[in-house]
C-alpha cells in the first residue's frame, strides 16, 4: 500500500490517473482485469476519465477487506480495527505521533450513524482525511528521493536534437533506449488515445507512459517516455520538418495566431505546407556535424526549399542519393495513411527523419511523426498536413532521380502553386 501511494502521488502530474494507467498498475498487483474495471468505474462515477491518488489507494484496500470478511459491502468495528492496524504498520512512527481509537475512527467514518461504514462513507472519509495520507507520504519521502537520485543519475542530456531546446532544463533527456520529453497534457492524451489505434502506431515513436526525474533545484520534472529514434545509429543525421500550412490550432490565443501566422507566411509553411525546423548532418571529411537551426529554416523561401533540403543529404564528400531513395517510400506510406485517416488533426507537428551518417555502415533510415502538443480529434482529413507531405514527396522524388537533379525546383513549382491557391481559398 505504501509503494502504491508513493508511486501514484509522485508519478502522475495533477494527481490524475487515466483508466488505462489504473488497469495496468492494478493488474500487476494481481486479480482479474474485470475486477479492476469495476473498481475504476466506481471511483470514476462522474466519468471524468481519471481518478485521484486517494481513490486509487483506498479502493483496492477496501475491496480486499470486505472480501475477507462477510462480503456485505460494509465494515463493522472489528473490520475497521483491522484496517487501522494495517495503516499503522505503514510507518513505525505514525502510531506514536497520532493515536486514534477505533471507536473514534468508526464514528468519524460513519456519516449516517448506523454503526457500520459503507464503501461510500469509507471513500469519503479517506478523500477528506488528508492528515492520514500526509503521514504516510512523509515517512517514505526520504526513501523516494533516494530512488529519484538513482534515476536522475541514469539520465543525460539528449544531444541529437535538430530543433527545440538543447543544453537546458527544457531539453529532452536520454535514458537508455528512450528519450524523456517534458510532460504536456495534450501530448500525453494523444499518445493515450493512440493506444486505441494499433495499426497507426508504426508511424510514431514507441510510447512507454510517463515518469519523473529530480531536477537541479531538488523538485520533480515530469516526462513522457518515448522511443529514441536515433538509437542504433553511429552518426545519426537528423532533419525536423514542421508540417502543415498553418501551425497554430483553432483555439490558439490571439497572440499565438499573430506570431505563428506571421512565421507561417514568412517561411515556406503557408505555400509549401512545411518548413525546416532544423538539420544536423555528419560531415565525413571534417568529422563533425553541420547544424542548421530554426532561424535558418524560417529564412528559406519556397524557391530555395529543394536546395535547402539537399544540405541534409550532403555529407561534405558526396550527395547521399541512396538515402533519399530509402526515405521516399517511408514518406509515401505516411502520406497514404494521411489520405485515409480522419481521426487526428495535427498542428505544429513534425516529420522527423534520421539516417546513418557513417558511410562504413549500411544505409539505414527512420522516418516518424513527432510533437503532438497541439493535436486534436477530428472527423475530416488533415489537408494542411497532406499538402506538406505532397510537396515533400515531390522534392524527394526530384532529388532521388539520377537524371532530374538539375530540374529540382521546376519539378515542384506547379504542385506547390496549385495546392497553395487551393488551400488559401479554403481558409477564406
């Protein structure tokens, strides 16, 4: 019980646990899934989609007690005494600091004064009796922080970022084969929703829930655990492309609309359907990375977009047309999926490309969709994303054509202009 309380109260931001997380946690403790579904349904009677840590803690304990008694759904004085004894054993100091009589506890729980404690009365008492749970939390705090110190020592800065924050508290962290990305309610919910669509999951990083790490100030930072898409690459070369003709969502603030809208029109987003956020490419002769950031990406215009993308595939010695040809089918599969799916609408999301920059190793690529802090459910096609993917497809096909590399910009101009005019008309 102590382990369960500590895990919940520190692992889940805002004291919320989703239905999926509850079932996963409880089935590890034993019992059938149907039992835990029933318990969850009781505590989430308002259908909020989450439960609190106290509900998570007292629910299974109450069930365990009544199943070993007369199973009448109520606690009498003897059963409450057993419960109190179990709670006291959670800490050596708790019973010394606050001695409660069983009669007083029953009286406090028994709201209708009928001499027994119903499940509703038990839950209500535990939800309101904060001191009981604070004592449990206090006595195990030192043990928990020690565990966090160990966890923090196993994390490091994630250096393979083409865009975003690098080298500061806001940057992603590396932990084994995963990265830890700072927690966002909407992105977390997106990955939770994605569980309902197993066939879609191959287009996204593998998701492993959430965790927390102690920061430099001694507090806790919460993270989403995602697959490190650069794992297994000796010299990962990365390109981050922010997709969509519009990168702010419908409910964005006026300030957000003005700033993001200006960036969309200044850059290639509005016309071409995407812009370059960052490039990180290994140079075989210089034995170092060429890095291009957000400012450079915004400065690229539509006419120069194809040439800018060529930078990503140039290792300082040769143009990696083999990599381009390997990436094309990956992009086309994602495009085919977007033309069919009408579940999610993405704003500010990216296509992330990775390829092996070490030329002594076989050609290897990885293309996934990332960044979902502004993703919403929908019933229509995501035309802005489709437009960007079609432009990208045209550019890659031209770059991968052994005979057509000189005509790169001409090959994509007609597509871009027609699509941009169509998109602009639909948004008026």
